[in-house]
C-alpha cells in the first residue's frame, strides 16, 4: 500500500476498511465498509534495545457504507 501512496508516505493513503460486529441486541453479525480511511499520524522510531513496539494509528474516514 505504501508504495502506491504519494511520496511513499503512509499518511497520504486513502483506502476502505471492512468492519464486522455483533449489535448490542445480539442479532446477526453486521458488516459495514468505512470509506476514505486515512491515518492521521504515524509515530516513528524506537528506543535502542527495544524488540517490540506497539503503535496506535488514529484514523478518520469520510463515510460508512452500511450493510443492506
């Protein structure tokens, strides 16, 4: 994906994400599509000696295509 982004910058990507969840009432699984998803920030770097890194990627999206 990053190779397709302008300037190979992950913050310039725009893509769709499919999400599936069970409603609060316990009904059937619902599948929606988040459209125009973009990362808002991307932390870089690690401390010397770190073997793992947890990264939080805040996102925004332009719309939701609801399951029909």
